[in-house]
């Protein structure tokens, strides 16, 4: 996720509590989606879609923070 910000991500995970929390939540959701996808079954499709939407929301917020921090450090 965001390879162009790799170094900044590493820094923010240790210095920016909000970023750290969002990053961990995104990773947790990613693992949960993968787990549910391997279980299969149509009954899980709605749950998977909901989790993917939440992942996207978190990713958008992470990207916003990365852009702001990158500009502030430029």
C-alpha cells in the first residue's frame, strides 16, 4: 500500500498515534476479508463487501494523512 510513501509510513507508525491505529485497523480488516473469502459461501458476500468498504475508508484517511505529512516535511 502506497509504495511511494514507504519511508514515511515507517516513520508515522511510530510517531503518529492516529496513523498507527488506522494502519493496524486496515491490516486487521485485510486479514479478515482474506479469511472470509477462503471460507467461501454466498452468505458471507455482504459481510465481505462491508469490510471492503471500511478498508477503503481507512485507506483514504491514511492517504490523506500521508499527503499532509509529506507536504509538511517538504
